[in-house]
C-alpha cells in the first residue's frame, strides 16, 4: 500500500527564533547522522542562522503532517568558511544571495525536493531583487551536485579549507531558457 505525502514547499515563519529554528536545527543534526561521509554536509549553527535573519533571507520547509522533513535556507551575501564569498573569488552580480543549505530527511530523498527547493529559492531571490545566487557542495556529493547543475548553476571554483573540499557554483536569478 503506498502512502501519499503532501510535499508542497512552504515558508517557515520565524517569530521567535529560538523556538522556531529548533525543528530546522534538529533536522540538520538528524540528516547529518545519515550521510555516508561527514564532510558532505557542514551544518549551519543556530547562532549563524539567527544572525542572517537580520537581513534578507528565504527559509522554506516541507512537512509531513507537523513534522519538518526538509528545509532550505538562503540569505543575502553569504559566508564561505566565515568570510564573504567575494573574499574568495569574484562572482558576477550587484546583489548576491547565498543558498546556504538544503537538508532532506533520509526517508524522503529521491522525490526531487532538493531541486524544487533550488528552483523556489531562485524565484524568491529574483522577486526580492537579487540578480545572482551561489551555493557550494562537496565534489563527491553526487545527488547535490546533480541538483545544483540541473537548476542552471555553473561551476566556479573548488576550494579546500581545513580539509573540507567544496565546489562553488553560481547562477543568475533571471529566467533561463
């Protein structure tokens, strides 16, 4: 017997950050435990997320009933290993947003949620006036790399910081045909 899950994407409203971010932090921790390689995902800590809430941000979620099963977070500018991405490399664009993370509960992977998050975040960033969006992924994290590339991101460069290899990708938020 197959079960139907509503996998629609919704904004995660943040009214009380400590309370409202708990499910996101918990999901990151749970997902990180299921990955084959620790280096595939470097969780974003609650303090960093809270600091990013002061500017423009996009926080999206997918729920099964009341349980958060997937989350996506993007914010203005973006840090790459604690420094602005523009300290590492040149990225074209006047107003840049970072797609910080997408996490999907192991039970729900393979349903295209990551790609849908990428598309929704690009749309929202465009509506907010951003012209460029960037993200990064471990070069051997094939599902993430495939989702990133399938949504029109271009490989920009690879960096290894503290033993963590990361491919950096960027794309215009304009509609691509």
